């Protein structure tokens, strides 16, 4: 029901209209929805000669609405006969409201009788229930053996290009065994005597050391430039600098 506040049509209350609140099986409500427009869905019979003087009430579904979709066995159909078990309202005040497409709310009546609509137990009904249980327990995904190769769908590849590149780098990294730290320092000092600035890739090629290990050593003796002309390069700390030729520090 809409949460919009507005006037409620209380014509039903003025007419003192009594309505029944009936609980029906799910399959029966689905069958009712198939009725076109305001077509008839069945007939309600009320007999005054019931047990203990109470009336007997039953609902008979129209035959054209007994066909249940989604079940392969066409011999199975919805039961037609549905006896109603009548119950008292139990001191409660229950009402039925309707809402139009224009969000107008109207009181249709006050509940004067409650009932449970249940199918008459029969062989057809038991077969329907068994098929419904089987349908609900079927797995959503099924394995199927193919008799021929599928040529019009996506074909998986043995390995993707980015996976191959990752494996190549991983193997290459694994081949680089860590050398003694002093040996790596000697290679670095020798390289920095020739040039002041190096990027990490060049230093990896010179020392043949794993990147992580090499960076650990560089942090002890070097400075990483994050800006300026020599951005993203390493150079020695002032106390370690000794360059050949004309290439001098910017300081």
C-alpha cells in the first residue's frame, strides 16, 4: 500500500460490507492470475447441512484453469475440488483495503469470516506435489556430455598473455640469487663512479640482484629522486659520492 497520506473512501464501511479472508495454496493463486480480465475462476458452494450444524463450504476451480505450466508431464493438472475449513475471526478487527492506479485507497469491507482453502486429497494432487518437489530439488546447473566440438562459442586458451608474462618475470626473478651485500656494494660504487644517476632497472641489470634486495641496499647508501630533472632515479648520498669525468653533483 502506498505511504502517501490522503483521503480513504469509506463507502464499504457505510454499507457494512462483510468479506471473507481465505488462505489458498500458492498454485491456486497462480492459476487465478491466468484468468483474463474479470473472468470467472470457479464456483463457491455453501451447504447448510454440515457437521454439527455448521455449513460446508467448497470451491471448484474452472476446468480451463487446471493446466499448470512448467511441468513436463501433461497428464498432471491442478485439483479442481477445494474444501474450505472455516475459522472464527477471534475477536480481531480486520479490514480489506484496495488501492487504485491513482493511489486512491478504499475500504472494501470488514472481515467477518476466515477460512483455509485446501485441495481435496486425491491421486492427482499427490502426483502434482511429487513433481513439484522433484522440480524444486533439481540442480540449477547440469553437466552434459557433448557429442561434437563446440565451434561457435568462446574457446578457452591454455594460458593468457599476461599470465605468461607474470610467470616469465617470476622465473627471471628466481634465477637471481642474492649475492653477498659487500659484493653488491662494490658493484654499485663501481657503477656510480661512472654515472651519477641510475634508474632501478639499469641497476638490476648491472648487479643481477632481486629488486627488493637491491632496494634494501640502496636505501643505506643512496637517495631516490622523486622530482626534478632526474625524477625516478637513484644517486649516492653525499658522503659516498666520487664521480669520474665531468659529471658532478647538482649541489
